[in-house]
C-alpha cells in the first residue's frame, strides 16, 4: 500500500511538471483567474448527494466544499459558496460570472465552455425499476416503448441523449436531487436513471424498487473553471492531482460517509 501511495504521489508530481503549475504557490495570473474578486467563489451542487450535503447550519458539507476550502487556503483568500440544486444550473451560469470554480461531471457539451481538471472521483450512472419489472439488466432498457426518467441537463441526461437509440427520455424540470424519481413515480414510467448511491438509498426504503447491477456510464466528476482562464486551469489541474495523491479526496469521502471511487492519476 505504501508503495502504491508513493507511485501515486510521483504521478501527481509528474502531472504538475507537465502543466507547469504548482499547487503550493499561486502567481498573480492564477489569483486573477480564480479569485479576481478577492475571494474564491465555489459552485456547489446539492443535487448530487455524493458530492455535497447541507450541514446543520445549511452550509455545504462534503468533498466539494472540503476541496473548495483547501484551494482557498492555498490561494490565501476566503471561500464563498454559490449553491445550486442541479449540475445543469451550474453549467448554465458559467457565462454569467457567478462562480470561479465548479464541480460537475466531464461532458463534451460542457467542455466547450468549461476547462476541466482530470476527475477526482468516479461514480456510476445506473437504472432503478420496480421490483417486478421485466427489465433485468442494463442492456434491456434501450427498447421501443420504454420511458426513462432523467434529471434535466444532468451528466447522465447528456450521456443518454447521445447513446439511447430506442427508449424515450423523459426529463424532470429540475435536474438535481430526486426529481427524476418523483417524475418516474408520478408518470408511472418504466425506468429512473441516476447516480447509483441516491437510487440505492431510495430503494432501501422502498422494497418494491430495484436498482440494477452494473452501470450505463462512469460519471467522471471534476473541478472546472470557465474556458479561457488558462493559468487558473493549470493550477486547478495540479491541485486535484495532489489532492488525490495525498489521500485528501479519500479522506473527504469518508468524512461525509460517501462511497465513491477515487479517480486514478491523470493519464493513468
């Protein structure tokens, strides 16, 4: 295990050398890109409970808020949380100068306006059906007549929009939380798509539901900055590699009682 951790750290150092960035110091260009207002404005998506939870005081808790606080500390500025209930709304605000860093899954549509780090965690997109459903496996779902509830502009909505050929996607007006489950129930749809953990949490409380084994997508969660902020993007890329290599990401997941796969080093 110690040998593996050493290799992970060396890998992070190599990526930092490639990006020309150090997560230990911030140049004026980096500060301009990431904290031009004198603070780090971090977009937090409460719609994904693996990444963010509300604390007793309503303030963000979880891995994304922990990463934001650590980055702000490195930059020497305070952090300001800009909260959302869906990743699609974070994406929609990228052109409105509402946030400096965001936490959303890597997707081609989003990459046109967001410069992403390598992923820091990987989560699964999967399906939930009624326990007596004839749909047993992931490959059974893409058939004519099957309706799939998805969260509007979520990572799995974008992915399924590209890949589903026969089934019909039905989009909840809100993209986060359990909106797709509510739509699935209200309209008596055949399938609900979403992040595995929230679907499994719901199924545990509702034994008439079943979450499928396997996944239709690996959702690669990353930190991103608005396109064009080159110095900031390089710094963030190096920062994320260090956070994975040091165990910070794994520890943050444990503190928030979330199960997710720590992403491998960039290029690994």
